[in-house]
């Protein structure tokens, strides 16, 4: 299995621009999670989906952030407009739901820099 | 709310020696899992080991083992025969069966000295 795939691996953009991060979960996994990692706040859960439906988006920082999962093999996290404080590493993870295991497998992350 | 505490920001170990990383958590739930993840400089989050709360037996994975003390809410990671490739940031994480959320500690940076 290829594991969780994220693109791009690095993104540099200017303040005010739209940024779209992409994720392909492990085939067969029915949960997908988006995390953000910063030095100040560590790893934070932003949103997660179950069977393509958003279940909990309480971690999404503000309306500039949105996430979609149009099908079982693809999800996007969009920031519009981007701000320098959005600079972070964004991880996507996927898992089987209970009772199959719950272990989350992470993608390689996207390092976002907003200038 | 559940919390995860890693009280050791940094640790160092000699190659081939054993090191133990500490983790405590706070919860009122009975259904949960605990994990250790490793994050090397490549920043990939790699699963090291997993423990189900209902299991009394401590999980082991080759050179990695845990000491799970449920009553004390403690979940330490022991790395035996440390190797240079073990150098990384190690995160303890709590998974809530009720909310499906994974809550991470702040991490312990492990250095392995040759």
C-alpha cells in the first residue's frame, strides 16, 4: 500500500492568496483527519471525516479554512485568504473506524509558508 | 477534557543503551487507546506502538515496549539497544473512543549519542 499521500510537500505563497492542500487516504480507510503542527501549539486536530462526511470541525481556526471530501479517495483543505500565521506543517491521516483498529496513519505532511 | 503530558522536553541516550520516555494522561473515559509516534527530521509521523486500555498486558514491538499503568494514568516508552536511527521527536497520544479524536503531548526530543 502506498500509504497516505499528500500534495504538495512544500508550498510557499503570499499573504492573501488561496492555498489548497490535497490528501489521498489509504484505500479502505473510512476516517480522514486533518492536523496542523506548529512550534507554538504542537499538533492540533482541525477536522475529521467519516465516510466522506465532516463529523467534527471544531478545530478549524476560522472561516478562512474549509475542508471537503468529495469521495473516499480524496480530500482538500483550503485556506482563503492565507495569512502569515497559517504557516505550519499540515498533516492528513486516515484510519479504519472501530472495531477494526483506530490507528491513524499519517501522510508526509505539507509545509506551508505564507509570506 | 483529556490531556496528555510529556514532562521531558529532551532526552539523550548512548547508542546500545536503554532509555525510557515518560507520558501521563488524564481522562474519565474507560474506552481509549494510547500511542507512541516517532517524528524524525523528515517530519513523517511514524507509529511506534499502540496499547488498548482494556488490555493489561504491555505492548511490545521489537526493541520498543511500554509500561502501561492504568490506575496511575501513565504510559512510558522504553527503547532498548538504542540506535542512531532512533533519534527523533517522540509523541505520546491519547485516542478517545467516544470522540474519535487523537490528542497529542508536546513531544520529547531524543538524541542518540554514538
